[in-house]
C-alpha cells in the first residue's frame, strides 16, 4: 500500500529504485564477507579470542555454504526485480511495519498454535 501511495504522489524521478541483478548479488556477498572479516578482529563486545587460521578458513567455508547458498538460489530467481527504496525508507523511519505487526501479533498468537 505504501508503494502505491508513493507512486501516486510522487514523480518517478523522486522514487529511486534498486534492481536485483548479478552485480547486486556480487556486491552483497562482498560486503557481507568484508563485514565478517572485520568481526574477526573486532566486535561490539570486544576483541574475539584468537583462533588458528585453518579453523577460521574452515568456518568461513562452512558458514558460506550454510548461510549464503540461500541467497545464491533466491536472488538469481529475483533478477530483474526493481525495489522502490522510498517506501522502505518511509516504513523504516515511521515504524509502520512494526506497528502493524505489533497490532496483528495479539491475534496471531491465538491462531498460530492451531496452525502450527
């Protein structure tokens, strides 16, 4: 609904988009690996315990296979999809999704037990 409202209220040049493609996937994986590399030497909780390089590389390989293969399957299936950024920014700044989910959560918990 927010996307429809933004499209109706603003001209296209004021509503930037991001297209999912191979460049996006590569950039996503590079940024993710860079973030993980930073966390090898520093975390908000302090300096991590030193670990042998072989163990780090094994963990990186397993972590990639365990967590990133999902994106390697999902994102190529979405190549060509254009995401409108302004509705996402509005939603994040106004907390609209959090409000809606908080409201619906009261009813969902009752139904979830039976559905699950």
